[in-house]
C-alpha cells in the first residue's frame, strides 16, 4: 500500500517555459550564453555547495544584465511561477485520504524558499525535500537515501515517485521505490488508479 507520494517540481507540479527563453526574448541574452552557468557552477548551488547570489554575479555582468542580482532572481522565480493547479488540487484529495504528499526536487535554496512561501508548497504538501537541503541531487542514490532517513516509519515499497525525467525515474526504481514517468495530468490520473 502506498503511504507516501513524491512529486518532482519542474515539469510536474510546475509547468511552462524556462526563464532562459525569456532572457533571450526580452533581453536578447542567447541560450548559449546562459547554458555554461546552468550546466556549470549552478549544479553546485543545487546542493548548497555554492551560493547562487554570489556565483551568478560575474555571469550577469557577462550577459549585460543591467539590474541587480535580486531583480534577476525575482524575475526568474516569478516567470517560472506556473503551478499545475489541477494536480495540486488532486494532491489535496490524496492528503485527505491519509497519504503523505511531498515535493522531491533539485533546487537551490533561494528558489526552494520561494516555492515554500510564494507557491504555497508549505501548505499544500506535507514536506518539501530539495537537493539544497539534502546535500545531493537526483539521480544520485544518496538523494533518495537522505530523503528516506527523514521517513523512518516508511518502507521503500510504500513510496511512489513521480518525475518527468526518465533518468530520475530509473534511479528511483534502482533504489527500490515505485516510480512513474510524469507526462500529462490525465495519464497521471489513469496510472494512479493502480496505486490508490
């Protein structure tokens, strides 16, 4: 019986374009300029080994960003604030049935805080596990190991994980928990019939 459901954030609970597309459109900062940051030092920000506010400064200068670091982050977080409301509503029904619903996401600490406060994740989910807090990120096995340490009463087979990344789903299955690839809300509802 499933007692805990883990939901990825971007691509599952949050849908829409990435901010890098908006940077290109609105500010003329091409994707190829921003990718070295997001594929490079940003990965260390995701596990809180480096601080985003500090690390992004030289990149913003290089990109010709005229406003402050905080302005950049405010625009970024607001632009990607596109919650899948029907899915979040469905989560509340699961919680009403006694199923613990949590967010399991690769996020640095500032956006995690934004999700908790501004996106309502603090109230709409029982827990939020971000890579910045766990010190490791999906698809590392340690991500799931650290998460499970906080759920001592729960067995692996009682967990269901939803993610839009096939690699993350494969890693979760390898760890020994139930995992499904998230594609659409209707597909999700169909598959959920087998679990609850």
